[in-house]
C-alpha cells in the first residue's frame, strides 16, 4: 500500500501570509519522507467534511504549478477536477503545460463535479448529473485526442473543437497519468474502464462492491482489470493516530487497493502530518 498526500486543508498556523512558504516546505518534506504522490482539490471554497466554506482554499492549477517548482519526484494532479469548471481543451492544455514544465510529473484527475452550492455561488453551470457525466466522457475524449498526434476537429454533443492542435506535447508517454474519480456504478466506473489509468473511490463499506462493479465493466469493454490502478481516499484529523492510518491502509489492501490518498482536516501543523505519513508508510511498505 502506497500513501499519497492529498492537501485539502490550507488553514495552517500563520494564515495566508505564511501559506506560500509553508506549502513549499510541506511539499519538500513530503518528498524527503518518501511520499511520491501529492494532490490538491479542485475547489474554490472549502468543502463540507473538511471545514467551513470560508476557510482558505487555493485554485488548483496555480497550486500545482507552485508545487511542481518545489518538488522533484512526486506525481502531481488534482483529486479531482470538476468537468464543469473549465473547457476541456483548456484543461488538456493546462495539463500538458504543467507536464512539460515538471519533467513529466503532472497528470489529470477528473470527475463529474458535485458541489452545487459552490457552482451557483461562483456562476459555474451545474447541469443535471446525467449531462455532467456525458460532458465528462466528451472531456476524456478531447484530452485523449489533444494528447495524441491528431489535430483533427472534435464534434461532440456539448463540445466542438475546430482543431485539437496541442504543442508542446506531454513528456510522459503515452500520455499523462489519468484518474477518473467517483463511484457511480452505471456510468462513472464504466468511464474508468474505458479511459482511465486509475480509479479513486472513498474508503467506505461499499468500496469492495465498487471494485466488483469496475471489474464487470472491464469485462464488458474488453479492458484488463489489472491494468487499472485502484486508489482510495480517507481522512485523518487531530484525533487520528499512525495506528489508525495503518489499520485503514491494511483494510484497503485486503480489498484490492494499492494506493490511498490521505487528507488531513483540522491539523494546523503540516509537519505533524508528514511525521504521521512517514511512520505509516514505513509500516505499510
């Protein structure tokens, strides 16, 4: 079991004036502790389950660029981008730009989006879930085409591109790491089987069933289930211990997951987070 650092709570000691140096130090210390995956949320307000919406939140792709400049080895991506936040061609270009500038270390995590309150507040369109998932599939197709040798047009139901020219191309081959997150059994997990390198599913009692559903979709579309990385996500807070992290990690391993992204909520000292990660990862290795 490999642990990834998911940075979801930026409400640290020192506040906004200290946030830049603290985040840079957090990322460097994560790499020094052996962490090889660092992710951030793609939200504009803090989300429920982490803190009040008024808490500090950084825009994801500016933050990934900052993290790329302060790390050397870690895979970087969002966990995950809502498809409605950006035009897919813009998103594909953002990923390619960061992939090139980071030496091939930036990938894409994407999902159908869920935060209606945030979208309404900031003026993002928030169509019904069926349309959001259809847009997600078209976005995956657009990214695949832009990350290929083709510069042909794309004509979808929701997105029309006159040309998919994308230069420079990504340094990672054959494309950037691609995660589709979500546990929707009829469509989202089928999109994982069709397009993704990895899934991401919450560490819940339904997790094992979700993997069974993914396996069935792989059989249906002719995809090797073992090609897809199975990742989960879980939370730690000030009451959590290293033993708690190890126990959850072992439980997820038994279910068939090989990586877990862990996010802290309410822990205002980033160094404490890294210390817990380092101890837990050594015991899970």
